[in-house]
């Protein structure tokens, strides 16, 4: 949470930072600010305000924000409300700081360093700035080292010292920072997305290392003051993939990209007609020796895990738990050397998932992570990583990351089945052919976008929406319902349709649209009965059903969308696209900010 940018070079830093902050806004968008070192007059200039980056941009037109070295921030509030004074950067004495994370012991620090009455904001971040300022006596490295040792919590700091022109210092614990050289200087950010316009070479600043950026390059030291080497990485994201590509919102663009990114995720991992993870170093031993699997993830990524659970249990016959990472440690998790832990995360930075993964590894569990962002903390914390090739996902609501996570889970399930000798050639061939067909099937659904738009129109004025299904259909509805909630603000609940009559059916009225998904042959008759139950209570049913078959029952829907036919276990893919588009169109037609729903942030680095 919170986007961080820093630039030093020959160009005007404010323009570069404002553009980058717009790209980073998905990390938090309640306030924004920049600070620039004033190389002529000395001192630091700060422009900050509550609101979006566009508000900051207009503030900057009224202020002197010239300068070639600066830091910028877009905030998702943790400590202190949303107001100008709580926006970052925070200046204290000679230091100016931006921060992502939470300083847990900020109260103790206020007391210890007698800061009461001296702070201008309610943020924990300003407390850290004050402590750093106290320790700064001309040696930035020493001051940062001393400060870091006093802090408890997670942090990524970028710092300007007003008497050190042209240099940005940074340090982090858990919260991410990446840095890169540019043709005229250097840049740092919380996200690779902001680096991509400048270079494809970057590195992840290791935890508790102090990095210094200047026009002459980048230096890095560990906390004992020894110079540290830099491990460069290459980002393969294409810069053009970071713009909206002519769509009104990133969410639509990202939904439309799914056929391509699924292909890019799957094709490099198919050799001789079989899934192959040798490039990731994942041997069959790992997939055959585990007795159970535990998936840890949050939100949409966890919903991908639920689909994975259904697949693996059905095809491999081993037990799979899917645990919300935020709850993992508080429920006495039972994981051991025979439990393969799979962590799923788009950003690779979700702290709940990261901490759960670290815990599981301490218990001796082998681990694989499925991550979209190269070099992210979760990727580095797990034994093996499988990257989804979704490219930058900018809309806060996850779409293409989810389906690429599913694609990896389909591949992993197949590899596991083959490695365990459960499938013959014929079964493998049929499954892989279906897997490779997903992009074309998705295209078919995407081509019917306007049909889905009409369906979405029926929900525009709804206060509550229910979504019902069983088995795999229920798993995808959990995701469909989350999507609708987060981008349209309509209360929506996914319910296992057999469970409705145990209480929740009391909420169904003629005012409640119900989306029912029916894609699994073995569950169909029961699902159709459940649909009749809600229809009898007056609900208007929007039916998403596999194929074009004529239903025996009298008309039980008010709208119907016939999904292209795939094998049952793959129906998740076309159905998910329909649910994503319904959420998108409802939000669009309500005139909401689809890409930046209220209160949310894309990367959740606080527990
Ligand atoms: C919802 C959404 C979130 C994320 C969750 C985990 O659209 O995007 O629910 O899925 O915050 O994030 P990652 O995948 O980055 O760990």
C-alpha cells in the first residue's frame, strides 16, 4: 500500500514523479505529494494534498516544484485521517521522508524522543522522520542505520537530506522498493510498473540495506556499513502494456487481454504436449511426495486457490486446504514437511500471504508461489516460483491475474497427475487440448460483450445481488461476487445454492437479482431445483449455463447467457469472464471510478 517514487538525474523531477504517481495510484489514492531538493537555495520544497494525483498536479502548477532530485508518494491511510497534513512527504529538520508500511512502536518513540507537540501530522511516518532527524549529524548512512534499529514494523522509506544535494536514500523492511539506473541518473519505486518507462534493468533493494541514488549511479550498503552487491533483474513487461490501450478503464483493457496473457502463461510451459516446469526447477518429486496441499492467499488469489482445490482433489485425490492468509497463523495451522504450500499472489507483496508463507516454511513445508510480479517478496520467500505472465495489472480489481493464476493451477494439476502416473496418454491429450483451447473460448465470450452489458443493466438499481451455484460454480461465484461488490458497491453474496434454504433464502425477494451459474453436469439437476426455489420467491434469475441445451423445466430465468462449451472442469474460464464483465459494466454505468474503487488499494502491505 502507498506508492513510492524517487528520481534524481538531469530532468525536472516533478514531471517524472507526477507521471509515475499516476501509474502508482492503484496502491492508494487518498492523498499524494512530492518533495524536491532545492539545489540553488538549499532546503526542500514540498507540495502535498489530500485527493488524487490530479489534485496534486494542479497544486504543483501553483507552486515552485523545480528541481532534478525528488521523492513522491501516493497514500492509502493507515495512521491518521485523510487530510493535507497527513499526506506525505513529511519534513522534519533537515530530513524529508516518504513511507510505506506501519511503524508499530510509534507511540513509544514519541515518548522516548519527546516528540509530543512537535509533530504536524497524526502519522507514524512523521515520527520516523523525527527520529531520523534526531540522529542525523551529517552522516546519512549512520542516521538511517540508527533509526532502523529503533523501529518496529514494516517500512519502505525514501529520504532526502536537505544538505546532500542530488541524492536519494532509501531503506526497507518487508515493504518493497525497487531501483534502477536511468540514462541520466537513477530512479526508485515501490513497483516495477513505474520503472518500466525508463529501463528494463532493475533490482529489488534487499531488506535492511541502505541504498543511495545519485546522477552518478547507485550504491548500496548493509546495516554494518559494508558495501553490498546489486542483483540486477530484467523486467519483460512492455511499456505499451501499462497504458489503457484506448479503453476507458484499465479494468476493461485487462479483461480483454485475457486470451493473450493466458497463452503467454501456458505456452512456454507445454513441452511435448505435457505441462513442464523444468524452467522453474520444479521436479516431479515435489509433486509426488506431498500428502496434502495447503493454498494460502487473499481475496481474488484465494478464490483462484479454491478452483485449484476442486481440480486437485478431483483429479489427484489428495486433500487440499485453502486458507485465507490473513487467518492462517491465528488458527494453529497444521503444516509439515509433507504439506506442499502454494502461495498465490498477483503483487507478490501481500503481507498476510508473505507472513503465512514464511511461517509454513519454518514448519518445514516445501513451497511454490504463483506470482505475477517478478522478484516480488513472496516469489523470493518461497522455494520455487511460477510466474503468471499477466503483465502489469493496474485496475484495483483483479481480472487477468486471476485467470492466469487459474491457468497455472490447471497446468500444475496436470503435471501432478502425470507425475503420479494417474493419467494415460489419452487423458493427458484431451486435457491439454482443452487447456490450450481456453484463449479461443475466451475470445468467443469477449465478442459477446454487449450481450453481457445488457445483462448488467438489470442490476444497476439493485441493492443486493445473490449469486448461487454448487461446487466449482460456487467457487467462481465467490470471485464474481467480490468483483461486483468492489467495483459497483452493490451488496452481493455468493451462496452455495444448497445452503440457501438453511436461512439465507429469507433475504430473497422480487427486488433481488440472482445470478445462477450452472456448468457442472453432475450438479445440474440440483442446481436447477435451487434456482426454482429462488424464482418461486420472486427473484429475477440471470442464468449462466453451459451450452445451448433446451431445459426441461419451464422458463426459470429472466435473462440467460449460454456459455461456450468446454469440459466441465474448464467452464470456470468462460464463466469468469462473464462475471467480470457484469461487474465492470455495472460500475461503468453507475458512473463510478472503475479502476479505483473507494477505500481500496491494489497492493496490501499492511496486516
Ligand atoms: C480483488 C483483489 C484482491 C487481491 C488480494 C490479494 O479484486 O484484487 O482481493 O486479490 O488483495 O492480492 P495479491 O494477489 O496481490 O496477493
